C-alpha cells in the first residue's frame, strides 16, 4: 500500500472489499443485503474518510473516544456529511460515557451494565435511542475486553429495559493469529448466542464479527456487520 490515498484508491479498495463480501455471501448461500460494511477509520485522517465517503461508504467506526468525538464534530460542521453513521468500537471507560452518548450513533463495546445505564441516562432526549451491541470476550484472553459469554444474554436483557438504548446485538473479536478453525470456533460461539438473543429481544438484528483478515470466515458464520479497517484504508499509522 502506498502512502497516497486519493479518491481512485479509495474506490478500488472499497470495490475489492465489496467483491470479497459478494463472493463470501454467495458462497455461504446468504443474501448480500444481509451483510453491512463498517469502515474502521481509527488513526486514519479526515481526508481518507472523505475519500471513502466519496466512494460511497457511510458507516465509520472509531476506537478511541477523543479521536472519534473530534472527527464527529469536524464532519458535523459540513452538512454534506450529515448521513455518516458513527460507531464506537473501542473500549469505553465509565468517565467517558457522556461525550459518547452525545455524539455517536452506535456503541459496539458495551461490556457491563454500569456502562449501559450511564449511556442511557446521558443520551440527550432529543436524539433517538443509542444503538448498542454487547461486546463478548470469546477468546478468554485476560487482556481482552468484553463480557464473559455466559453473562451476555442477561446483560442484553437488562440493557434492553433502558429507555434511551436500542440493543442491536453482539460484537466480538477472535484472538489474533490462531488459525482458521479456531477463529471459526470463536465466531460460532457468538453465532449461537446471537440466535438465542434474537429469540428473546425483538430489537436484535446485528452480529458484528469479521475484520480484514477473517471476513470470509465471519460471513460463513452468520456475520451481519463486518468491521474492516486495513483492507479499506491500507495500513494504520502507529497509535
Ligand atoms: C481495528 C479494529 C478493526 C479493524 O481491523 P482490520 O484488521 O484493520 O480490518 C475491527 N474491529 C475492532 C474492534 C478493531 O479495533
């Protein structure tokens, strides 16, 4: 990947990822329309986001609260970008929930009830309910965030009773570098939880699994939302 990222490059990258999704859904016998694409723009410049927007992308995911809030404010200043949907996909501390509840459309990294309660209480009344996913720790790695799999359903049920939240589903990340089969096993744990959640909670429609390297496996496991960074933007600058 070269350092330059102009509109033609953004179009090429987006078309490549779209055709990977086309192939993966066809291969899995799934409807293409049932899988959406979230462009993970963490550490990427506003210029690059603009280029991908010009290529047709509308949903963007940020990992770091302050960086995300700053970008949202910058794009909100231009009415042209009013249809961008912003997702927080990185860890969220309870002392940062207010700015998140005020600016993002989705938070995919809710992993405990306290965070859900604060987001609901702090979501401004003039905005629609904040869309949330429960992040599940499927890899049992001590360092990874996410709620334990056996607590996810209860957390979803509790969060769905909160007035200013709409519980949309589950998000998870397999442990990196464990190979195709183990990745698939960790995804399938979420696929099962997702089916159970859908039968209990009517607002649930999102299984957020799959990144640049495991998009095809995730689609085969039932992903409805892929979170793709590197394959769209190229390598990230260091944090
Ligand atoms: C960085 C990140 C991604 C995107 O990863 P790529 O491998 O660059 O596609 C997806 N989800 C989360 C939670 C991330 O932090």
